[in-house]
C-alpha cells in the first residue's frame, strides 16, 4: 500500500510539473515552417543568418523584387495586377512635364520670322539670269509719245536692233518716225494771228547707243507668278530731223526694263531723253530743245539660246 501510494504521488508530481512547463514556453512566431513529408523540422542555421542579413540591407537597384498580390481594397480601387518577376518595373512617367510642353518641335528663334514671307513657302536665291542675252540680237519694235511737248501732239513709232557682247553690255541702233499734230493751244494761237512756224517740230531720229544691264531680279505678279526682269541704262548720239533742219546733232540718254516672258521674248518699256539744237524757219535763230519719249513694245531675241 505504501508503495502504491508513493507511486501515485510521484506520478501526480510529474503531471503537474509537465503542465507548468507547457505554460511557461512562449509561442514563437518566428519558428520556420516544417518541411512537409519528412516528419522533421529542419532549418539551416546558415540560411537563417543570411535571411537576417538580407533583411537588414537595402536591395540593389538591379534586384528584381517578387510581385505582391494586391489586396481586396486595391482590386476595388483599380490597382494593376502584379508584374512578371522576370521584367523590372518601368520608371514613373512625369505627366506634368509632358503636358507643359507641346509635342511638336520648337521653331528656332532665327527662323521664326520666315512666316512673314507668305504667300511663298520657300526662299530661292537668284543664281543666274533667266533670259540669256550673250551673243544674241534683240529686235524691239515700239510705239509711244513725247511727254513734254506743250504745243504739239507727237506719236512715236520706231524700232531698235541691238547686239549683246555679254549679259551686261551691248550696243543698239535706233530708227524713229514721229508724226506731229497741233494741240488746242496751238490752234488758238493760229486763230489770233500768232505765227507758230517759229516753234520747232520733230519728225525723225536716227542714232546708236551703248547699253548697260547692271540690275536683274524677279518680281511677283498678283502673288501668282514670278517674272524675271532686267533693268538697263543706255546712252549715245544721233541726229534728229526737225521742221527747220534735216539733221540736228542729238544726245540721247535712256533707261528701261525688260520683263522676260520666255527665253526668246520679253515685254519692254523705255524712257528716253533727247537734247538737240534746232533752227527756226522764221527768224533763223537756233535754240536748244529737249524731248522726253516714253515707249513700250515687245523684244524678240535670236538666235535661240543653246545654254541655260
């Protein structure tokens, strides 16, 4: 009996001591998971040390972090699904910078003023004359009037034939016929007995000039077409047929412009000044007269241009 009671006491003491030890052991949340199928809890101490060291250090930029599954709240808010672990995340896009600047290329400051040259879309440099003249003849039939004759109406009909040594220099011969009629003031003087025969009238001119073409360029016509032009000066000598003399020595100065319509034709206008000395048929007195001619016509160039 004593032995049995003693065994009971020892057994109870072991039971109570076991219960007390179970209550004193805390729950370790860091205990690693046991491997399934082996029946044993095997955790390498070296692996635990490496895990602690990796957690204490910041991962390098090239490290690919595993995707984290979004929570239910993130899915409701439209969160994007996790990216693939093989591709690193893209850098964030600065939408503020893109919205502040236009998408097209910015025009450089030195080219910003080209828009004022409208309606033309480009700028061309004049590299050569459109109408070639070197070693070519020019025939210029023309008509016009004398603008500074106060007593007579003068109709001028003539022609000029020129030859160009190069693009800037040439010579030209002129032949002009002039028909004269009285203006109203002259008829009134005759009606009151004033002798108008003392006034000199012209009827012809023959002469030769040197031509110089220093200016050429292009002009726009009604913003629709481009017309090349040449501006020239001329000067020479000749003789003028008048009512009192068949051949009065004359000095000629002129200027004009050619508007090229083709490489063989051009529209031309001309302003010419003629100075000469004429003798009156009434009192045989000699006076110096000047006439200012304005003529217009077409110029024709030949032979055909084999260059340009």
